[in-house]
C-alpha cells in the first residue's frame, strides 16, 4: 500500500494494487491493474480495473541558437498519427527513450546528434511531466540546449530503427506562429517552445554573454 499525507486538511491519500496482469509485452507493455484508492471525503473506493500503457520514459530537448534566435526542429512519420488532423508527418523537437544506465541528460545529447546532427553546448532542465496519466505511466524529461544552427539541416536518423528524419531551422517567432496555426501539434514540442518564448530573453542574455550554456 502506498500512502501520501496531503497538506489541505483532507483525508490521507493512499492506494492499493490488488492484482496486476501483463496483457501484452512487445514494443510497448500493457498491464491490467486491479486497485482501490482512498476518497477525498474519507473511506475507500470500490475496486476498479484499469489498463496502463508503458512505452518507456523519455527525454526531449529544444535545440536553440541564441545568436540567431532560431530553433532546430525535426519532421518524421508517426504511425499513431495516421488518423490525426494534418496527417502522420509530425513536426517535433528531438527526443528519445531513456535506455537502462542512461540519464535524461545523456539521452538529449545522444539524440541531438543522431536525429539532428547537432552537438549541444550544455543543457538546462525545463521540467518533468507525465505524458498521459489517464492511461500511460510514461514520463518526459524536457530540456533546452544551446546549439549552433548554422549547419543544421538534411536527413538524419538511424536506418536500422526505421527513422527518416527531416531537420530544419525556424525563427523562434515563426515556430510560435506554427503552434497557433496548427502546423505544430506535438504536445512536448508545444510545451518546450512555449517555455522558450517565456525564457528566451534571459537565455540570449546569459548564453551570448557567457559563451557557454548551463551544464
């Protein structure tokens, strides 16, 4: 049983996993959980069943060139978006799954080179969040990194992983406009770019004056 003591005067929060069954274990894992949890008004809920999807925790990074005030974005095919408005080719920021023994910081440095051909000059953590807690246990660690975008572009990705990634740069203001007009629909990308919009004055002042990014 897991328990958490709230600070708002309501009853202690707790939950209990009654049973757990792995329904599928392949590219992703699907578990069926039987559980119960405490109610805000006191007492316990009736037992419920929920399916929980797990693909793996991931890290993503906004690749930002403070001198040019441009971001490096990628576009690639996403099978889960074949029925989405705008189609399965999605504009995103660099991201990747966290392998055993890796830190999120390791991942963004590796993926920046694999997916975009960019070497990052230090990273700043934006935050950590759950991608879709209604049905998924996956967490995302989101960063911003300083890069030189002057040579960014072309086609990247690992052929053995079925990747075909178009890399391009965009002025920060144009990237924000692409969110507003619906060209950018990926949630992690939207969160990262909106954070950049709120912090780019600070980043440009700090990164251009110091010549180095946060590590």
